[in-house]
């Protein structure tokens, strides 16, 4: 199904760490507007959907969202 290689597509060298920018990036992954929040919204909406095809699409999208995240 999925295989995850823990290597970056491009090499990254951080010369000057910036905690404010890091806070914004992390909030996009796990904050209320982040990928995990979006995944939960899609999966919760599927229970109110009257059409089976649309339920399947919401399930697919909701389960795909966490695949975008990469945790160390």
C-alpha cells in the first residue's frame, strides 16, 4: 500500500532557525486548520451524507489527508 522513505526530496540546511515560522508550519499540520483537523471533518461529514458514492469519496479524502503529514 504505502511505503515511506524518511529522506527529503531536496537537501535542507537550516542556517538561522526561526521559532515563529516553525510555530506557523506546525499549526498547519496539527492545528485547527491543519491536515489532521481536515481529516476529522471529512470523516465526520460522511455519517450525514445520504448518498453512498459521496460517503465513499469523503472516506477516501479523510483517510488520505494524514498521508500528507510526515512526523519525525
